[in-house]
C-alpha cells in the first residue's frame, strides 16, 4: 500500500532515473534538475525535499582551516542536488558560524530552509541565543526554530509562539535524540501548537514508530528524523554485504539510499537529515531523493532483510 498522497507528493522521474543504479552528475545552470521526492510540511500547503542535511559533528571545524576541508563542496553539492533544509544547533560548537561563512559562497538552485534550535534555560537567555544564531547564519529570520532536546521547552515555546505570530520565525518545533523522552514528546505532539517534531528513527531504532509517528500523523505535525544511520552503526552492520536485488525496484544504488528511503518512505516522515563532511557521501545521500519510494510492503521487506543481516 503506497504512502498517503495527502502526506507525500512524489514527482515523476524518467524511466532511466527510476530504474538505474548510477547517481546522476550534479545539474548545472545549463541543465534542468531531475525531479525530486517532496514531502508536505504537516498540514501546510508547503513541501520540502525529503532529504535534508544535519551539521552535528561534521561542521565543527576551525574556521581558519575551512579551505582545507571538503565542506564548501559538500554544501554546494547539497544545493545542486536539490537540498533545502539544513539543521543545526548552538550545541554543535561552531557549526553555525561555519555555515554562516560558507552559505554566501554557494550557488543555490533551491531556496535555503534554515532550521536551528534554542538550547539554554530561561526566556531572556533563549531570546539572546536565537538572535546570536541568526547573526551567525546571516539570515533575516529562521524558517524553523526548535527547542533542542526539550530543554526548558515550556518557557521557550511561549517565546516561539509569540515570535511566530510576529513573523520573526516561520515554523516552530521541538526535538529529542537517541530515543529519549518519548512520553513527554508525545504529549507535546498531542497538545502543543508546534509545526515540527524531530526525533531519532532508523532501521536499528524503531521505538518512535508506534507512538510518535502515529501521533504526528494524527495531529498534522511535520517530522524531521535525526540519526538516520544510527551514528554510522548501520553501515558497520552491513559491511561486506551486497544490496539485495529488490533494492533496484526503489532506485537504491547503495546502502545509504536503502536506509534513507526506508525512513522517508514512511508517510509520517517529512525529512531525514543525515550529516556528512564528504562530497561522495553527500551525493549518495541526496540520491535518495530520486526514483520511487518504497511502499508499505517493500519497507517491511527491507526491515526483514536488515534484521536477518544483524541477527
């Protein structure tokens, strides 16, 4: 059974892209971008590419060494392959400052959807931290501001609700990670006026499946998935294992796309945010936007295959 079309809209791809296993070269201004998988933002009449970009650990580098890293090319590749949502946090050391340095130098064929978090205690400290983040990114306002790991969330949600009403942020949300505080997050999903929720969900950690994903669908919340590769552990689990033949049916060219397509194939999921500092890995990740997405039966088949591998 395919995902509910009211939650997800799939743009048609050519037969070659749908059936092929090789990643396309990044498109240029002289060519048209390939059609991508877009997901609805909750109940809003707005869509995002189903693969975004996280910055935890990967964008924490000394700014005077940026020219020695692949990060400028990683960011350019993300945009060239259709990316929009970039997620960060003040908790990620200097990642926001690095983003602010790099963003002006990218040629963005898609509009940046800027998402970060507030991660402190107290109303005034939260307001000051959010303004500092805005300055570091160099954006007029954030598209999404989230309360990081529910830290002082009652205080910050009052501030964020007011900022949204004043047009100072577009969307607001809350986050958890590592499978923590699901009871509290479910209550927020059901009772608070948030647009987004973010939590961990992957083939090795499916605790969010029964309650959080179901609650998000029931209450029209957009869902961002963090740690889609379980901190890289999923790749270790399948090291040396070939992709199954049926992965071709959903356009998987590598294990990264297998893991990501399984996640964003769920009808409740809006976007997954893998993080990388390598251009080749970014190309693999963004390739998950191309071709068909797994339906319910195929996702179950993918789950069973992974379970058999790690057994």
